[in-house]
C-alpha cells in the first residue's frame, strides 16, 4: 500500500481499531457516520476534567481562566483550520445540524420575507433540508431543489434556471454523504454571488477529508461536526462572514450571549458570543482543537491522498462483485461508496457483514430524496478514514462475495 504515512504506527493511536467484534478483528468502514478517536483526543478530555474543569468566561479564579484560555485557543485553531478572517466568525455549535438550524432561524428571521427563495439540492442530508422546511412553514419562504444527474452531480443547467430575483440563499453539501460527489464550491459561489445571493456550505463530509479554506471557497457560511473529524461528539462549528453574522438576530437566549439585561431592554454580546447562549462545551472545543492539530500533524493533503487511493481501490474491488450497483460516479469524489447487490436487501447484507466484523452503514443515510432519485429504499455504504487499509477493503469485498453466494 502506497501510503504517505506509516499507517500501522498511526493505527496504534486508535485503540478501538484493535478490538474484536464477534471474535473477529473489527473492520470499521462507517466513518461518514462518525470517526474513531485518537488517544490524544480522549486524553485531552480526561486531562481537562481531571485538572482544569471550571466554567468559562465567568470566573476570575485560576481554573476558570485556564479553561477560558483553552476554549478560546480552540477557537483560534478552528479559525486557522478554516482560514477564516477572524475568530468572531467561528461560532461553536453542537454540530452541523445545529449550525444549519441556527442559520435557518437567525438568517431567516433577519433577512427573509414571505416569497423569498432558498435553494438546496436533491442529494442533501436531511439536516440541510428540514431546517429550511421548518422555515418555510414559519415564514412562507419558497424552497427550490436542484436535481442531480445519474452520475450524482448537480445538474448545472437546471440549477442556473432556478435563480430568480427572490433567490436569497443557496445551501449545499460540499461532499455528498452518500455518493461522495464533491461539489465545485468556488464555481457555485461565483454563480450564487452573481445573482446577489448568499452561499451556505455543509462541510460535514469535506472537512475530514480535504483542505477546506473558506476564503478560497468564497462561501458566506460553512458548517462542520467535530465527531466526523476525529473529535468528540456534541461539538461543531458554524463559520459565517462577520458582516452577515453582525446583522443576524440571536438564535437562542440565555447566559453568555448578552451584554446587558433589564426587563425593559436587553442588548447582546459581541460576535461570536451572541450566538453561543449557555455554558459551551468547553471540553469539547479543546478536544476538537487537539483532533485538528492531530490531523494537521499528519497533513490533510496526505490524508486526502491516502483516502483517494482507498476509494479507487474500493471502486475497483467492489465493481467486480457480481450483481453490484454502485451509485454515483462523479468526476471528483471523496471516500464514500454506496451500493446495492441485486436480489439482496441492504439490511440483510449489512447484518451479515457485521457478523464478519465488518461495520458498514445501511439504510437511507438521512437522504431520502436521494434514495427516491435512485428508486431505492436504501443502500449499503462504505466510507473511509485516514486509518483504513486496502486489506480492510479486501475483507469487505470478500465478505460481499461470500454472503452473495450464501443467498
Ligand atoms: N450533513 C452531512 C452531509 C452529513 O453527512 C451529516 C451527518 O452524517 C450531517 C449533515 C449531520 O451531521 P451531525 O449529525 O453531526 O449534525
């Protein structure tokens, strides 16, 4: 395996990878759902609880100041990771889902009127569909949908025709969580801005796999989840251009987000705190920063190279399985491969693979409109991370072949 780093040494950083399930070595290929955590991330969590823990931004005492410093240093790590202009543009959330709900609520309340239009695509995760539908119910906005081609790419001709003088926001995944398709965000940003609209990027599946630079992408908003990039669960980021965030009304009210409160009138904190009501997950932010440092230590370009190699290998191996349909064949894709095998229900296959120690995802992948596009109820999905090996893909292909014969 031609990997730009020592994969065996690196796998040692992830204790869970050496466990057995059903007396077989674990083959973990469900990384688009969540990634495993390196020891340094888990250690950072226990170290902070054991020796620093105190609420942030509130105390004058030593521990509170140390916890606040770690929390704000983490914000700087995220800023630099995304190449945002300022830490004022980095809002901590619980993850991509909360980031998009925050945006739909605050952007919607501030900028959208009845009849204004938001555009999403047919291949979005439910997290980038339902918040806009809730906003449609509340405000009477119009939700338009970009169809995809059978290759799994956006249909740009149809996309161009969706714009009108009421288009305000386009919200799209950078990378599809089912097909692995990479959307050309910079090109889309130019299109969207030419129509005087804003662009939101759901980067849940790109931040773990490729360098993401908000300045180079020229997006207005971007969201990602920590747990998909080797960090802890329950922490994520919403990036937003300062000038837009500045105008937007708060999402939730409570402590941390206020400047002054009286019953007659309340004013709000400066950015980004205006959007961070309540005690933040300051342990999570620090641990996520440790995860991003870990990723940077390996080098995002090296990770991408390794995963591209795994994806090409998987496409070749899986294509040879009789009766297989692989969904999507975009020109540019990341390490996600979705498929079905003729005559075998995806859940049955997934359950039997699990008995062989192989963890893949089965079902609708929180993308039911995409399943409707392909006329299926569900799919199997293998998704790769920096620690996966070609041997694990061999195990998947062998498992599929063996089980297929059983059926
Ligand atoms: N968007 C995409 C493309 C995803 O793949 C996911 C998770 O699978 C989400 C959004 C939601 O992420 P979370 O559940 O971490 O909020």
